C-alpha cells in the first residue's frame, strides 16, 4: 500500500522539528542538514518538488546569544532569539543545499497571512513561482514579530496549513522518535510502534500522551492534529525519525518505516479546509437539534430559525463556531450577519429578516458553501 501511495506523490512538504535540526539542543546540526540536502536533491531528480517547514531559528539564536539551552518562555525573549537565529538558520540551509546546486528561499509567515484570503492567495502564487524556478522554499513562523493573537503555536500546525496552501500530495514530519506508538515509548517500555493509522480517533489521540522539550514546542499530539488536518484535505502523512540516517530516503521509497496516516474519505475542498483550519473563530452560534440534523446530516444551510443564541463579538464575514445545545462544536463557517444582527433575527423565519432589520443579505445565516462539518 505504501509504495502505491508514494508512487503518485509529486509535491512533498517536509516538516523538521527543532529536536531533529539541532545537535542536542546546542546549535544547528550541519551533518543533518547535509544529509537532508542530499535527499532533497535525490527527490528532485525523481521529478518531485519539496517544500520545507523548518523550526530551529529560536534554538540557533539562543546558542548565538550565549544563553542557556532553556527555551525562552516569553514572546519578547523568543522574538529576540529568533531575530538572531533566523539568518543563521538560512545560512546553514544555503550552505548545505548549494553543494547540490540548489537554491533556497526564506518564507516567514504568521497566522494572519493565511487567514486573510487575499494574502493566502498571494502566498500560494509566490510559492508556485519559486517551485517553477526550481527553488526549495524554507518556511518558518515569523517568530520575530509574532504575538499571541497571531501565532500558529507550533510548526506542526504550520506544516498542515502549508500542505493545503501549496496543494502538496504528502506531508512528512521528521521527529526524534520512530513514529506513532500506542503508548509513550519514553515512559512505557512495552509501547509498540504503529506502522499504519487509518483514522485519527480519540483513542489514537489519548494513546499519544504528551511530550515536548526545552528545545521544541510540539509533541505527538500536535503531530496527530496535523495529520488529521491534512487528512481532511485528502493528503497522507508520514511521521518518521529524522535523526536516523537514510530514514527519510527509505520512507519516500515506500519502505515500512515510521507511521503512515491515511487521508479521510470525506476530503474537503481547499476553501473549506481554509475555513475549518486556518481562520480564527471570532464567536459562537448555538443551534437547536433540528438545525444540527439539517446541517450535519442533510447538508443544509443554517437559517435564523435554528439559532438559539449567539456568543462573542463578530462582524459579517467572520468565522464562527457552530455548536449544539450541549455546547459541543460540530461545525464552523463564515457568517452573513454580524452578532448584533443575529440577536435581532435568531429564531425568526427567513422571510422575516427584512422586517426585523429593514434589509437582508440573504436567507441564510451561514450558506452551506461556507459551512464545514467537523
């Protein structure tokens, strides 16, 4: 199965964590970068395009500034380390890849860059142009200017969003363990590597436990979330040990190393994937049981008659959570009315919207084309 899936892959996103890219958390690992550049060159010779999502700027900055290896805890400290480390990170990539005649390009993103539809499209166009020129994009979160409200949180999440952005066929996450285990291998000697995961269920997430270090920000939970997100886009994910020599080559050749996560059967369009996983929800709409059934089972639009209450402050065109009476989110979408307008028309028939407001944008609160069932 693996070989058959990977044979069709032509565009790959490779996410590299700090624990893989740094030498025991103390500066960048030049030997790893040399091996990575060699493998990317081999994949290019096979007609594949590679996009890299790379951590490591903060770790490189900490080393350059002569600080302790403990990761900065505050955003200003992280920004300072990233400002120093980002140039060193790109210099290391340029040196490693130039030996194979490959050019690299630095791309720094914030969540706002992808949440804004126009900037999302501009980023995609820039990425396509770089790939057409044979350049390897190296993407990182813009840690120097990022603040809590716009940060991705971790590069696992960023790699999932980039996979959708560039319409990649495969996401590869390089970490410092062999793949997904049915228990935490660091604390449970009986933990078993799972070579194939057909769906990221709650049981799978619970078994992942938690991990992290002073160098990186993510753990297996964030990697599962990334696999789940790209799976909804119809893309498989490989989680493999990036610290072991030739593992990446073996994985891309179809050998059974690491863990392969299969995509879900009900893949989303690019626009709906953007709504579900890139936009930041600004409010919450609670609907009755009839609306839950109409939306989730019959593919209908959300009408004002099904709205019970509205929470949060948002304008027309914002992304909102859609929840049942028990408060559980089951969908999210882009609203056609603001919070103030919804408070006046919730529970009304569509034919009464204009009477209540004096105008109307349409019959729906959220049109089914702007609604994603989660």
